[in-house]
């Protein structure tokens, strides 16, 4: 029964996993390039974002095929709908990794004056969220997905902390205002990645949870 | 799920000889809505549909227990006139089956049997019924022609018009589009949207996408049992019974 359909769903799942791996790598390396001021690596990340975009298109096209050919219902439909929504969040994470890389190219010209410790902590927390969200998807684990959503508060809190520190630094007029402003943007990108990871987790719950609900998660 | 019910079925059991074909069916069918019955072949959905206007009475060795209430009145109670019942609860079958007579006479047949003789009144009923079945414009210039000369899709709408001509309250449709091409199917589906404004429509279909498109509520039958019955959009997005999910997602083997 439904051999082709199950194969197509498996294929979709594999592509989702490979797109997840791509963005995980992009954000890890973007942070690495930022911390080590590695311009070459940063430029490579910007270039590789194209691959993420291409993967998104590929997954969307698989989903369209599935909708047309199989007219899915019930959990099948939820899985496919969720995949179509998730790739949007995943693609945005890819963009934000590229944005951080772009800032890195500028930031790498001078040694860092603001403390980068907090950025390190912030990036660690968001990457953890992303990895966990992807795991929740692969393992279809609702509990893990819920943990990701809860963890977003930690990231939001850190964001505020880093922001306040950077503002305090700017007020001192130590000549690092420009760098602090760029760091603030990096900080914001990381915070957004946390939001996207949280969205991914919500879609995991949507596809796994059998409880009736009338609306899609926002 | 609903407050009012046009049809209420309580603990309905049906046996064909030793074969227990319907088991403890309990269901409430909403008025002025489309209700679909789905399920694999032999699950009892057509048998159940036929119990709603006592079409099974004619089958040999059939035994029916339980209640079928139409507007709170048991249609299996002694003294119920099945001719009047079937006037109220009309039926359309899988294969279009117009009578071998003119289009006009096909539609006028029922009203004539029920005693209407006035030509003007009959003309009125024929036109109204054909309009109700969205076929009037296609046949208005050949009402005297034999209905068997029409296409399958047109014949099916003639049969719907014939059912409408006796002013039914409920319309039962047993796979009404399975013998039709996609365009005729789409016309009948559009028609159902109109019909439910005035009638309670119950349809048996093998085409699940059709149930999704036309039905407000859907009931899933399996091996003579009613497994799950809920709003169509919920049944097809969050089926609560594993068997329903397996069936609608094509996992039955």
C-alpha cells in the first residue's frame, strides 16, 4: 500500500534533514568566523547561502508534487504543510547567518573592543535551540519541541543583557561605537534565529500533535 | 456537534440472513447540510443509506432492529406509508436511471402519481425541478425528447430533478457521480452546494476528495460499524480513530 507516497515522504524528510544540517553549519561557522575575525570564511558563508536558497526551492517543489499527486489528508497533510512553512524559517536562518558573515567582513578590520564573551554565550544558546528544533523534527519529538519554545525566553533575556551592555559601552564614548552598533546587530540576528528555531518547533508540534485545533500556529 | 437533527438513528442493526451487516449504528444527521458516508467496499455505507428510506425492505431475509427517526418520527413504526416516506426521502443512484420516456414525463411522473393533474401546475413543477437540478437551460428546448438521449451527466441531473419534483425533505445519493466524467461531476458537486440550502443531503461516495469538497459532516464506516463521525474538515485533518486515519491516508491493506 502507498509505496510511492511513503517514498516521497521519506525523500521530503531526507531533504529537510539536509537543509537543517546546512543552516546549522552556516550559523556555527558564521559565529566562528566572527569570533576569529576570519574574512575568508565569512565570505564563503555568504556565498553558500545560495545553496540554502536552492534547497528551499527543492523542498517546496517536493511538497507541491506531493499535494498534487497524493492529495494528502490527516497527518500526511500536516507534515507537508509544516515542511512548507518550516523551510521559510530555515531559509531565514540561513540569511541571518549570511548577514552575520557580512558584518564580520567589516568587523574583522580592527581588533574587538567590546567584550565578545556575551556574543559567544548568545550564539551558543541560539545554536542549541536550532539543533534541538531540528532534532525534534527528525525524531518527531513533541516534548523536545516544547523545550525549544520555552528556551526562547532565555535567548530573549540574553539579548537584552547584551544590548544593555553595548549601550553602556557606547555611552562611555571609547571610540568603539561603530563596532558596538555592529555587535548589536549580530546580537539581534541571533535573537531572530532563536525566534525562527522556536517557529520550527511549533510546526513540529503541529505535525505530530493529534489534538484537534482550528488554526495554524502563528 | 449539533443541536437539531433531521434524522436520528438509534441502535440500528441490520441482518441479511446470518450476515450482520450493520452494527449498533447511532448517528444524528443535520438538517440542510451535506453528510457524506465513506468507507471501503462492503462496509455497509450503501446499506445504511438505504435504511433511511426503507429501500432495504424489499430485500429478502432482511431483519432490521433499532430506530430511524425522521423529524422525531420512527420511519419503521407500524402503519408508516413507504410511498409517502419515499416522497419525503428521495433517492438518486449510482447509474443514472431515467425512465424511458420524455424529459418532461420523467419529471412529471412523481407529481402525477401523487395526484397532480393540472397542466399548468405540472409545467411549473417541471421547470422548477429542472432549474433546481441545474439542467433547465440545457434541456428547455427539448422537453418532449426521450431522456435516454441525454449524456450521462445530464441524465443524472434529470434523476435529481425527478427526485426534487415531489418536494422531498431529504435527498439520498448513492455514489451519484461515480459513473460521470469530471465536468459532470463538478456540476453535480456545485449542485449539492445549492441543494443543501433547501434539503438535507446524504451522499455515499468512494471519492474522498469529493467528501472533502461537498460534505459538511463525514461518517466513516468499516465492517458494518460507524467508526467516526464529525465535521468533515476535522475528520480529514485530525481523525481521532487510527482506523479512520489509516483509511483516509490510503494505508488500508
